[in-house]
């Protein structure tokens, strides 16, 4: 396939990006080489420098050498390999890309696939840019883009509609000029002008989308097989965002400042013969006027058969162009001219650009005198050297051509009087024919009179004609402007609608992705997605996820291979961490050596860091440095004094104790053969536990500042390996024995440090590995983590178990008590930190602790090794396996769904009504807001067995009693209404003055006024479910598979909707009656327009029948519940799914929003239990 070659012309400032220009020269050389041409750099780029030519020649030489070593692969194999499309053949190829005819294996349709074949990043970037531009232009004149991606060689490609090509406009022009028959030739040019009008309107649409084509020419206009007209090759165009302009130094690029319509362009300069003067001169003022010029140049080629500025060698084969009435030459002369060739001599590129910039254009009639003058005037106006003098828009040019084709006056040419007479005669041929004889006589007299009057009235007539012409022009311009305004308003409205759809789709995608990220504990990604979402789209789901995507502050990150411990000073200012760091020893063996760091939380700086020495240094084994005990093994224990002035560190294997002053970074004193140490007496005393022979132990009390030994005390018996944890004040120690000792004696012993006596022995499973022991601030309770899913809590005084906390799907490795309240923090390998509220329950046999989950923090891809509270329990620090210390604000903890006893029943005002059995008996509780404050509580009337609904305006409840359906006052427990014929379905009107229910005796829906019991209306028929809108103006009722709606203002039936569902199980009206939702046995929800019965959407997410539906107070969200035990949340803006709630684990009976849309409440039940759960988007601590 031969590709038209255009020389590359460098701008004046090309040196700023010489490497990119060299890339362009090599691409053109490769294109010519594939056609058998070996071009020199001077032929490719005639205006380059000698240095540039030398560099380009060397690069071409390297390419030739490279090609000698590697054979070119078949394009369809090397350029495009994918599993989604079947490649058939190459249907087009250029210097930068190749186009394949392919088949979409998913949809079975033919497609065109364009692939970048150049290795240069700029060439690939152009294809990406072309795909981005084309995908934004949704117009019949632009080939639509279906998909974008990269093939296995990482070349970008995009898939577009395959258009069976009839011809390019360039070929159609040549064919039309070669037609010998005059009538056929005229029709051909009329069709080409109509196609040209279509091209103008396509460019007008592109301009409205802030896109400049910048390379309009006949070869870039494709004529489809069925009359379609496409503008192609948007690879050199680009739409840029506000406030950005290209540098102007990019290869083949131009820049322009923002115009009034903010149009900006990037890309190649274009084809010299068709580019505007401002493009040829590298002007910065390039806008839509440049495309108007390109359209004019295309029209020039159409009417003359010759591109602008390319002179023919002899008279071309064109004949008269225009309507048959305008033909001035005979058909014989046309046939003679049709036999002549159309050879063109390409001008010198530099001289050609000079002519373009100077506007040195041969007029069309100088090449082809038979061209109609109005058509020449249109062409010359579009190609005016001054952009301001061209047509104001492509639409204006299109309208001008349409007026020409319709034989109407045009604005670009002032026609003489005889043209007006000719047009009048053409439009009134019958009148002219009928009065021809009389006209002949009158014509003589009129001619004489005209000559005489013309002399006297010439100036007056000219003035009148000029005024009339100006008036017509003004009127035409006003009509054109009005058409443009209407088009702009329509385009803007459509653009706004499309933009809103895209924003809603983007928001749904962000919400779903954020939920998935939270499920993976990636709170950082979830927060980024939520922060990026549009504020006006945010609803309950956004607040709910945002409340759960709590981000910590990363205080410190150290290079530890095995983080082990975290310790805080008593005043909460200083933090110490310990771990193991891999060190390469003298034998090139990696060993884990202990290291620790002390951090000042106030200044957020490292006070002191002790790091083991690297034995790769040239030290001998007898050097005293190797006798440093801290150089031998990992750290066993690390503790800070209450004021943070001292840090006591014990290593694991040698039992060496060292006391450091972190502030001065000096070692105060040391001791040996110590198992563990802790500060006592406010930090003045340091207790060290020393193992002796035969399992005996000794407690040594040191003066903490100097290391002076104060006293010793015999300790308890120690069998096997023991790890020791201490209480925060040093009053107690927990001695934990290794589970690998063969005897089955208790594993955890609590010691009173001041006396060395055993306080209690904890009854733990001897097979468990106790990982951590934590004391509460009052040393009343102790919590143990044992690498299982349970953390056990024991009483310190007696050692008896008083409670536990458990998790699912993980193990608990770390435990910690808050210093202020009875809050326990746990963490483990499920990447979740949990806060538990412990409540002491007094019982006959002693106290016990009841635990309730307060909330969670998610830690992404990181197991927490240690926890510590600070700042009076307001902050929680975690130390994870990634050796990072993170600070969490306790008040930001994400609350879990919490349970409400009993079940929810409908209320007339949408508030949450709770029906439960308490110590007082059956009760009704009303929550006015999202479970804050105390609810209103009323005793449930004893004469009712089950409630149907509640009205809080009149404080009345309806339910089943001895007298059938009864309405009872909650204030005095007296009946208001009763009927044995009335039953469910049932609801109160919003004002509480009427009940709507089903009359089973006379099958119908009835409205009964309260308290009079007067019948307000009756709608005959059998019905199983009813629904009201928020104002009580529209009633919907269902029977089997159809729904009927009534206007309650007139009590007239509005519409009946056959839903096509197997059996309707639930229905709901939006608050404004804009939507009707129906749920059936087939697990689908259908959305309807209740005014037109049009099915708007079908929602599929549930797996079993849908049992309950509910809109929020604004109608922006829809809740659905099902027997599959899940609650689904939907966006009513586009009816897309947002979130799933499946914590209830019971078939859903009822679901609803709170009135402020801050929480969701669902009731589930089976034969054994009924339970309600609340998912809240705010901090709630229900009582």
C-alpha cells in the first residue's frame, strides 16, 4: 500500500526538542523504506541544519544495520496479538500505525483495529491521543471507538467500527471531474457538495467539544458504502483542559492561547497545501478558524480538481461546476476537457509554505473559468488570509453551501440585478410562458424607459438595492445565529445529561471499589476513592464507608526484620519499640540482632536508637567489642520509666540488663544473668528477676538511677523457659511458661512484685502458647492472648476466668487495656484492631465481664504485633510486622452494626418504631432520630397480640385483637376503632386521621376516617400489598402480578400496571411518587413510572424472593430485603447497585432508613428468633 509522503518542515524553535524531531525523521524514513525508497535526511527534512542532518544520517545507518540482523515479522503477528479479537487482514497502513480488519470474538461483529507500529513513545502517544479524542466525539460523522488497550508487545491499539469503504472524497472528486456527461456530472457535484455540508456539521460538533482537527483535506474524509460521510484521522488533534497550553517546542506542534470558546490544539502542523497561513507561520493564534480554512481548501480542491497552491501542468479535466442553469460551456467542450490529464507538479516545500503564509492563492476561476462565481466567493471567504474575515463557524459555512444549492442569495457575493431577474423567472416559469407575447411588446417599451430612468435614478436605485441587500444579509445572519444558538442549547443540554450520567457511573464505581478495598483492609485506598467522589452524589453509603475507612497517623517506621515490643512511658510522651535486625556476621551468615528505638511523641523525633554493629568489619573474634552482651541476641524485654528518663533492656540469650538514659543517649549501668526487668515505685526502683539453679529464682531490687542493689527476695519456682510480662505500675508480674515443657502444670502465674509471692495461678490450657499478658490499670483484671481466636480475661486476685472476647476468621496475638475506662484492645493476623467495652456484672458466685464490640480499625496487609494506649486512652498506638508505629484516634473507631431487640413495625411518619418484650412486658419504642438520646416508650396494649402499624400524630397503634383489627390509643389504652372484617394489608395516612386496610368480607381496599369510623372510599378488588407516598396523595395496591394506583385527592383510579412478575411480594412508592418499585418471587425488583406504566429498570442482585422495599426520605436511595438474608442499597439516579449488608444472617422481613437517612434498620426472622440490626453512618452508642 502506497502512503502519500509529505516533507517534514521544522519550526524556528525546533532545537528545544531536537531528539523528538529526530524521532519524527526516523519514522518518515521507515515509512519510505517500506515502499522501497531510501530517502536522505535532506529529502525528508529540507530546512534542517548540517548537525541535524549528520545525526539523522548516523541514526538511519544504525537502523539499516539493525534490519540486516532481524527479519521483519508479519504485521498481523508482530503488531497485534490478543485473545479478544480475531485479526483477518491489513486494510490500511501508514508510517505510524496499521489498521486491521478484525472480528470481535465476544459480539461476533466486524471491527477495525488500529495499532501503533512505531517504537517511539511519541508515535504511540499520538495513537493514544487519537483514541481519546475520537472516543469523546459521539457523532454520526465520526467513526465510533469501541475499546482501547495494549497488545502483548505493549503497543497501544483501539477498536472502532468497521466501515465498508466506498471511496475517499479525494477519489470521488477525481471521478466526478472525469465524468463526460453534463447531467451526470452536475448530479455528482451536487452530491459532493451535500457531503461537504455533512463534513462541515461534523467539524462544528467537534468544535463544540473543544477539538480542532487541524488536518482537513479530501483524503481525510471517508465516504461510506451507504451514503455515510466520516471525518477521520484525529491523531493530530487534541482537546486540552482549562488553564493548560502546550509548550510550543513539541515536534510538529503548535500552541494557541485560550479563545472565547477555549479551543486549544496540539499535534502535527498538517498538510502544507491545506494548512492555514497561521499554521504555516507557526502562529500562536490557531483556533477553529484554522479548520474553517481547511474546509475552504477542501472545497477548493472539490470545485477545481486541484489542491490549493499546486499548479496543474495544463488545463485540468474539470468542466462547469454548479447547477445546470449556470453552465456556460457546451457538453462537447466538457467531453474534450474530460480527456485531459490532471498531473500535478508538487511545489518546493519551503516556497509552498511561503505562498500559504502570503495568501498567494490562484483564484478557482483562473484555473477553471466555468466555476460559478458564488461558489468561488464562498471558497475564497473560507480561505481568507485573515482568520477574522472567514466564516464564523463551520455551521455558517454549511448554511452558505445549502443556500447556494437551493439557488438562494449568499452572504459572500453580492449578485447583480440580472441574477435576481433570472432567479425570479426561474421560480415563475408558468407566468413567464403565458405572458411571453405581451412581455415582448412591453419589453421594448420597458427597455427604452429603463434606459431613460436609469440615468436619472441610478444613484437612488443603487442606494435602495444596497439597503435591501444589507437588510437581507442581516436577516440571514440573524437566522443563522438563531440556528446556532438552538444547536448550542441542544448540544449543551445533551452534554450536561451525558456528563451527569458519567458522574453517577463514576460515583457508583468509586463506592463499589471503596467497599472492596475496605473488605481487603486497604483503608488508604478506600479513603482516596471516597475523597475523590463528587460531593453532590454522596449519600448514606459514602458516610457509612467513610466512617469505616479510618486512617492512622504513621509516627515512625524503622528497619526491623522482626518487630516484637512496644512500650509507652507513664506520662504518654515517650514511646519505645524493640525488634530484631538482620546483621551479616564475620562468617557471612545473617543473624537477627536485637535493637530498640525511643521516640518523643511531642517533638515527633527519635531520641535514641541502639543498633547492633555489623560484623562485616575487619574485627577479630577476640576483640572486646564482641563481648558486648547486646551484640549476641534479640531483645527479651523493654520497658520505660514513668517519666521516660530511663529505658531498661534485657537481651534474650545472655540475660544482660542495661539501663539507658534516652535523652542523653548514655548507658547508666548494667547487670547480668537477668530474665526480665520492670520499674516500680514511680520509676525509682528497678526490679530484675534472676533465674538460679534447680528452678529457683531471685528478685533483685536496684536503685534505678545508679544501679545500686537495694535488696533481694526469693522468687517462686521456675520450671523450663519463662517469659515475664509486667503491669504498668510494676506491682504485678505474669510468669508465662513455655508449652513445650513436658509437665502439665499451669502456664501463667501472677506474682506480687513487692513480696515475690504468688498472687494467683490462672487456669489456662497447658497446651496453648500464651503470646501476651496485659493488666488493666487497676490491676483487677488480666487479659491473655494465646494465638487462638479468643482472648481470655481472668481476675488477678483469685485467678478465675471472668470473660473472654472472640473473633471469626483469625487469631488474637496482642491485647491491651485502656488506662481510663474498661476498654480492651485486641489485634492479630486478621489485620483488624478491635476495641471491646467491658461491663462488670455482679453475680452470686462473683463478678463477670460482659464484652461488646465498640468498633474496629483496619490495618492493610499487616499483622499487629503490639498495642499501647496513650493520652488518657484517647489514642492507641500499634506496632506491626512492617515495623511501622501508627497512632489511631479512639474516637474515630468505626462502629459495627448493632442489634436492637424485637422487630421494627411501620409508622406513619417514617420514624423507627421498635416492638419488643422487656422486663416491663411488651413495649413500643420510638426513635425520633438516628438512635441518639432516649426513645419515647409506651406499653403495648394488652388487648392486641401483634402490631401492624403505629401513628405518632394521634399516638395510636393498630393490630390484631379479639375484635379483629383494632386501633388502640397508646396514651389511655382505649379502643378507637375495631372491625372483624378489616385485616392486613394495613397502613395509617401520614396525618393519622385515616386508616387504609383490606376488607376481606367485601374484597376491596377501604379508607376509614378516625375516630368516627366513617367510610371515605372503597376500591373494589382483591389485593395483598399496599403502599403510600410520603404525602398520602397516591395509593398503590398489588394483586398477583399487577399493581393499581389511585389518586387519593379524587379517589379515582390512575393506572393499572401489569408487571409480568410471578407473584408480587412487596412494593413501595418514592416520597414524590416519581417511582414505583415492585419485588416478586423471582428475586428481581422492577422500577416503574407510575404515570406512564413504563418499566424504567430491572434490579438483579438478590438470589431469593424480595420481601421488603423502602425509599429514603428524599427518594435518592432504595433499600431492598430478601429471603436470601441480605439487604441491598441502590442509587435511584441510575438504578445501579451500591452496597450489600449481610450481617443479619436471617431472612429479611422489613428494612427502612431512619428519617434523617443516617442509619439503616432491618428486621430478620425465622421460626426460632427475630432480630433487628442497625447500620449507622455516624457514631452511635445505643443504650
